[in-house]
């Protein structure tokens, strides 16, 4: 029983955090547009946010092997509180860029976050090889369901209860709610037992040792995937739907809620499928069809057809998340896990940070379909390279 408690607290903290990320990712472009900023500026701010996450994740990777993970999680949660408070009062674009870069605002939802490598390391040390993928699938399921509820909550500024306040004030109150979520996360992280750093960390340089080569190769591939995904982070996908089809905030919230629910229930399948075909095959052969659906959505002529294709994508595109996390944790030693999670996340964050600004340029130039087409084609290239490089490198449970 004691063994499962840290995971329980992490699941609850992940749910709260993804709830906050779920509504912020949708409200962020609306907030910036209401303040009078352009789609290009929305993309640049998303880039600043992802770049800042990458820098924070670098620091976590260096510190994670030598410091108590609980303490680092508490520091990250406190930063989330400060970020929500700052976003609720700042309206100057330059200051918003600073908050986005130094804080925890996540325009993509999901796994691009300073919290992720720390949580992965805690989960992996409490799960055996046979249970590891299942634990990560449950972790992703909880996060995706919470993110879906958060997306639904993004419609609150349009609700009648907020009508007298005005949309701008209502959105600011949602950022206050984001800070409150951070406070609750701090309380949950504080319940995780403190654990001294692994003694092996002294021999692991900057956190990586015998697994350095495979981690760097995976990081390079993951960066390609993240660069592709940065063209269609949730904030920009919402912006695309707002501009192309005049979708309302309420309609967008409902749509992202249901796609989030669908993504969530793909995670149990992601835990079952690797036992039949392996982790790498699961990552690749669920990812490629989702990329095809995205590319078709880019050129689909009607809103219903676009929503159907994006729903299909949602049901498939996230199945590689728990399998990817499980695979990374499986092919490194315990002392390297925090660093491995960080060093595979950092290139993802850096690569993802470059593409939203490029997507903003394309939106501003009225090339609205191109970000989706670029994203899909690059993701397919990533999947084929991953299969080619790692199909024979098996985790312990598949040997």
C-alpha cells in the first residue's frame, strides 16, 4: 500500500495541472487577441513559453540526479502559482513574454512541462518492468481526462454567469484559478515521501552515464517529432478553428473536451497493445494514421469533416505518449532516469519552441493549411526513422 501512495499523489497532481493547462491552452490565444495582439504575436509567445520550459527542464535534468525529486516538484508547483498570478494582471506584451518564458504556461497541454521528467522518475522507481507501461498509461489517462475537463472549462468566460464582467475580466479570473490549481498541486507534492538521491548519481556526470548514447539518439528523434507538433499546439489549433470557421469559444471548449476524452481512453489501449506488438511498434503504427488524418483535415472543405478528422487524430495521436515514456525509463539505469527524462524532453521543448512562431507567420500570411500539412509530414518522417533505428532495441520485458 505504501508503495502505491506516491503514484496516487502524482496522479492527483497531474490531474490538477492538466486541468489548468487544458483551459489555459485555449484561452491564451483568445486573451491575446482580446488585448489587441496579432496571430503572429500569439505564435511568438507560444514559442517563448516552450523555450522557457526547455531551459527549466535542462536545470531539472542536472539537478534531478543529485537532489530530492519531491523538493524540485514543490519548487515547480510554486512557479505555477506565480505564473497564474502574473498572467492575471499583466497586459503589456513584453512582460507577457517574460512570464511565458520564465513560468509554466503550457500552450500545448500534455507532456511539454518542467514537471514531466520529475514525475516520470518518481513513477518509474515505484513500478517494475511488467507494470511500468501500465502505470504510465494510467498517468497519461488521468492527465488527458483532466485536460479534457479543462478544455470544457475554457467556455466559462462565455457563460452567462460571467456576462456582467466582460470577457477580458473573466479570462483573468481563469488565470487566478490556474494559480489556485498550483496551490493544490503544492499540497499534493508535499505528501510524496522525501527520498535521498541515488548514490550512483555521483558517477553519472551531468546525470547520464552508460545510457548516454541511446538517450542522445532518442532525444534527436523526439526533437523532430516535437518540432512537427509545435506547428499545431493546441493554442494554435484553436486559433486555426477560430479564424477558418469562426468557431466560438464555447464550441471550441466542447470540441476539445470530447477529443480530450477520446485521447484519454486511448491510453488503456496503449498499455495493452505493446504486450502484443512491442513499445516501438505501438508508437509508430498508431502515430502515422493520426498524422494522415491531420493532413486531410488541413484541406477538408467543411467544418463537420474537419472535426471528424481531428477526432480521429485525437484517438490515435497520444498513444505514443505513455509508451515513449515507458521506453525511455526502460532503457536507462535508475540513477539516470531523471536525467534521461529531462534530456529527452529538453530537445522536444526547444524544437517545439521554434515552430509556433513559424506557424504564426504562416497564419498571418493566410497560409492556414500549411502548419497542419508540415506537422503531419514531419511526424511521419519521425515515425519511420524511429522504427528504423530502434525496432531491434528491446526493453527488458520484451527480451
